[in-house]
C-alpha cells in the first residue's frame, strides 16, 4: 500500500471563501491500494478524510477482502475507483463512506470495474448518472445506496450488479 498524497494547492480560492475555485488543478491520488506486485488482503482501514485530488481512493490489482471505512471522500474528480479499464481484480472488498463533489463539474462518485464488492455509500452533488458507474467488467457487486440522488449508470450486462436502497 502506498502513502497518502496531499495537494498543497488551495481548493477554495481565497481563505475563508466557500466558493469553489473552478480553475483548481485536480491532481494525484489520495489513497492508493496498489496490489500489482503482491496482494493486499484482509485488512481493516479507517480513513477520516480524503480531499482535493483527481482520484480520492483507488483499489488496484489483487486488493481483496478488505474493509475500508471512509468518513468523507470529497472534492475529487473521481472519488472511489475499484479497479480500472484493464483491471477487474479488486474483489470481495467492503467499502463504506460519504462521497461529496461539492459541485465539481463531471465528478464521479464510485467507478466500479471489480467484482463481488459491497459498497455502502452516500453521495452528494455528482454529475448526473455518476453517483456510481458500474463499468462493463463489473460483476456481483452490491450497492447499498443510502443516498444516490444523481443516479447510477450501468455499463455492465443487465443484472450483473445489485442495488439495494
């Protein structure tokens, strides 16, 4: 598992200004579980906050059977990625938390390529249809969507994944 990357650039324009800076460069990954050279298996990880990155949390390779509790993953372009376009290996993970874009254009809550993962999520202010995206390789995932108001996109075959309100 690699370390946490911080972004030194201000997200909110000027100090004490709560208007999002539209020109903020969203860069880096906040928390990367990189299991491409060896498995990351059967861990319990608690994260209070991941903020202000291109990708908040990313599970890669044989990241399996872990429990990740994230209080808040926010102000990211993509808040949570489970796998990638050529990586459907992350499986059996249990991920819970709140994903909040704060109005970033085209923001995605969770982008899911892996299989048999359990997601217990709430989301806020993602792009339409991008609270959770089940990519073509995703199978057997279950979303317990407590609040996913902007919708879920299914690119996987019908009934490949489950959503429980």
